[in-house]
DNA sequence: GACACTGCTGCCATAAACTGTCAGCAGGAA
DNA sequence: TTCCTGCTGACAGTTTATGGCAGCAGTGTC
C-alpha cells in the first residue's frame, strides 16, 4: 500500500541521476516493473506536477528540480517557511526572489483556508527595497560556489577602478541590501570580497579550484575580528 | 489509486476542524469508511509523520500542524526555501528560529545527496546576532494579530518609562535586530509601535478588537511618509 | 521512403491491495 | 463493575494495480 508511492519516488531519483534522455525500457528495468506500468507511473508523476518530458524516439528527461514527499510540519515550522520565503521574495536577488514567491504560492495553494492568511499575514520587512540591480547572475555564482569553480570577474571597485580577476568563491554573504562574494583572489593571493552589484561581467571556469570551499571558509573565518554567524 | 491518499488528507482536514478529541466512530462516519479502515488510515498517517494522538476512552486529537502533500519544486524554489529557512533560523525570535531550523532539517532529510549540500551551503547572514532576548512570546503576538485579539502590554519605552496599555496589533515588523509590533493604542488613540524586546509582560484578551487588521494596516500605511514594503 | 526505436493508449486476465465484518484484548471514566 | 474507546488479528469480498499484447504516432537513421 505504500509500495507504489515509494516506487514513484525511486523513479524520480533514477530519472534525476541521468542527465541525458532515458528510454522507458531502461527505467522500467531499474525500477523493476513492466514497461506498461512504467508509462502509468510516469503519467502519475506528471499528474502530481513532476516536470517530466517524454519524446517519442528519444526518451524521458526530468527538468531540474525535486519532488518533496508528503511531510508534516508543525504550525510554527510552517510559519517559519512562510516567513522565510517572504524574506527571500523581498531581499534576495530578483531571480531567487521570484522563486521564493513561487514557492510561497505553491505552499499557500495547498494550505487549508484558516491557515492561508498566514501567507499574506501582517509581517513587514523593513528598510528600503534594494535598487542596485545585479548585472551578474547570482544563481550562477551560488552554483559556482557549490561546485568549487573558479570565477573570472570583471569587477569595478568602490573607486571605480576596473579589474579582471580569477577568484575562488567559497561563500555568499547576505547583507541588508547587497550581496557579497567571499573568495580567494588569485591576483592578490589573499581573501577578497566582491559586491555582486559591482560585477561588470563574469564567467565560470569549468576547472575546479584546488581547495575545498569549506576549508577556505574556515580559514577566512579565522582572519575575521568579529565572528560572523552561520 | 488516488482515492486513498485523498481520503487521508480529508481525514486530516476533518481532524483539524475539531479541537476536542474525536472518536474513531465519528471520523469513520465523516470520511465514509468503516471503523476498521479508519484505524488503518490513522496508522498510515502516523507512519507518515502526522502527530495524531489516540487515547482509549477519549478519542483522537491532532497536534496543530499541517501535512504538505507531495509537491514539485524547481531547483531555485528549493534554494529559496532553504535560504529563507536559514534566515529565519538566524534572524527570527528564538522559538520561531528553532522552528525554522527544524523545517530546514526536515527538508534536508529528504533531499537527494547531491542537493543536500545546498543546505549547509556557504551562505552568510551578516550583522551581529541579536542579543536582546524577548521576554514576550512573539508566537503568541503573531497569533493575536491573526485572530485580531487585543493585547494588554506592560511596556517600557526608550526613556525607561513603564506603562500599561491595551493595543490592537495588526502587524509585526522585522527590522535587522528587533521586531516591532504595529498597533492601535487605546490609551493614545493613535498608532503606536512597540519593540518586542521592551515588553515586560503581556496578556492576550480573548475579545476581538472591533476593526479588521487589514483595514488598520491600510490606514497605518497612509500615515507613513516612506512606503514600507510588503 | 523504409526501417528501427520510442512514447503512448486501450483492452483484459491475473495478482496484489484495500476494505468491511467479526471477534477479542486493553485502558480510561463514571 | 460497566461502558466507551483505541487497537489488533483473521478472513472473505471488492477494488485497484499490474503485466502482456496489440496498435498508433512521432523521431532519427540509412
């Protein structure tokens, strides 16, 4: 009775592992089920909102994302999720902000009526809205951090001097109105901070930088006078 | 094939409606199912993490909370949820903050390995951590706002003058290090702001204040020079 | 254009599951 | 005690899921 939903999650997992299109036959084999049932499973997942695309002659691909299984949240946890999403929608860079708004809408859509007002509840985030638009793709920066990739920055500093640098990004700091990349700068052979809104242009090097980002973070922390949280 | 999971959600909904314990017989009647099956359904829900408590001779009660059905999130939406939860865990009042951390942990637990590092990913929230502990229960304040209940405040202002007031709270503002209750003050017959960390003592009046909180919010906005977001 | 490969749907017999009825045990309340 | 209730096991009937088959349509290759 729970076997089916588990199998569907396993199918999603399998689908996520492959980057290239996978044929139904392969998926059926991996989930240990007949081809006919696999087609039904795919249909079930799609009905539940999974973004699986199938093309005749090609196979199936899953658009990047993840299906959260049914989960129980306490009232406060839900409140935290809602408040957090609203903060992201308000304070993060535009692209992530709209993702936050989307996530919030998805959650609100399934909330019972008496809980839905939590979403548009009277919570205000104070301070003027940031106006400096990022030219750089902050999502790409975050991805570069996760994958420990070298960033090639075309950067203008406070004095307006423009420079090109190769840096090893290991953290992204959210200040009230700006976001700061913490990185090791190959040019200066030292830690340097870069405001995302001052990045003129940017490219991600496909090579991995030679250190672990957690080690860099730890080392960087040691250089700071006032400890920074999280 | 979808009937069962729908019935389980309906059962949760039903259970949520009642505040007092409900007997299995009643629940079976409302969901249109036999008592035996109801027991099986309850067991299923509990296995999925629902906090349902049953006691012989009493009935069932559902601890306040909500079960999110399976949902599909894009990579960015997930990132927004994670970042938002981390912000809450860092910036909100202690109780909500720990709820944020719990929610984050729940999500992290079901994330596939290659996405899990998103959670402890290098994101820093900058600014020193707030040290002023709230004496007041901010969760209760938020609840009072939602339910439009009168708050009786024992409050000390900037000059250290202590006063007692009855106020109609309609919004909670998150500043960088403090939280502010926006309310209509019965004493002053005007809008007033109260820092949560300056509340000495507090009680919630069970009577509803005579206006709608959205109307108060709208009116309050009109009195502000600089528009405040959200 | 022919062919191989694949997604997708309908049909149907079989296998698996869910469900209801019945019975019995255990714990709390009056 | 007696009643009410939660909880579990067993079993038959019902529903649902599954697998195999056939067929259609779209894609890429030769």
